C-alpha cells in the first residue's frame, strides 16, 4: 500500500485552487481573503538564546499559527498554503519546512 503524506502542502507558485487555500504573507503585503498568517524577516523581539523560541524562525511561527487556527476552528479549514514573499522570504519558509520539527511535521513543500 502506498504511503499517504497527509501534511499540508505549501506552494511557492501560482496558480492555486480557488477554495481551501490559506495564505502565508511576508510583511504587510496584499493577500486575498481567507485564512492568513504573516511573518517578517526581521527579528521577533526576543533576545538571543530565549528558551521559548530560540530555535523557531518567524516563518515557522507563522506556519504554526496557521495550523493552530485551523485546528481550533479560529480560521476556516484549508488544505494548502500559498506563500507570497520575496525570494528571501521564500527561502525562510523553505528553511522552516526543512529545519523546524513542528513545521515539517505539519506542512510539506508543494
């Protein structure tokens, strides 16, 4: 029996389906209606070595917020995430998918 990867796909390219989409947007950029989380490449205000989130990047925290919102019903149900970001922001999301344990357990690239 083939293995089913049930993690939520994260897309870096358009086009995307019209329904079931959440948006991960860098900064204050425009985003369509629907579930949304934002992240910034700048620091998150915590000092170096802060035990609560030293290993979590802003992109990983934003992905976690999307997942939590979906799980608790605070955000509409979605089946994929579309990233709207600069090349550096896209790299930050890709790094979160590859290196953050929680993000990689819940989401997958494309």
